[in-house]
């Protein structure tokens, strides 16, 4: 039974962050202001408290190969992020995890919404942001190279 529940909740988390949109997508101003120049510190304020440790473990450490504030990179590497964060965050995979199903759904919604935005924007859109980006990923994305 747990493997079925795990699969049901894990699939949207994995699939939602995969790059699939045309980079010319247009977003409402509210979406732009919500995510443009987003920092990891700001992101931590938006996610359920139960997920903060696992998110820090994954992003602050650079375990996914991205700079901490580089959300376009985190979203581009969604499978790597999922492989790292899921064993930490899902209670049925980690007996010390405390997120409820509702909190996981809230997190999934934020990941889906933010990665939809980041997968449809370009690194050039972040030139004015005071963020560290992952240089090689940024260079590849600017050149149009898939990673």
C-alpha cells in the first residue's frame, strides 16, 4: 500500500519540474514578480516548515550541481533534485520526516508553479538579479544547449 501512495505522490513531484515549455511563454506580472530574482532564503519562507531541512540539504549544499539561488538550474535538473530530496522528505521513505500529505501537496504546487516559470525563462532575464548562478548551466542555456 505504501508503494502505491508513494508512487501517486511522487509522480507529480517528478513530472512537474521537467522542462517542457516554450521559452517564449508569457506570464502575468504577478507570476513574474513572485519568482523573478527568487532567492533560496525567500523560497524557504514559502515552503512548509517540514520541508526546509531537506530543501537546504539539497540546495544549499549544491548536491544537485547548482548554485543555491539558481532555480532555473534546480528545475532543469529536476530528476537529480528528486533523487536527493524524496528520500529525505517522504515519511514512508524516512521515518524522521514529518510532512503530512497536505504539506507535500502544498510543496508540489509551489514546485510545479515555480519550475513552470523558471523553465520558460532565460538566464538573460536574471542579469539584474543579485544571484549566483551555475556558470556552465547558464552558458549552455544561453547557447541553447540541452543539459
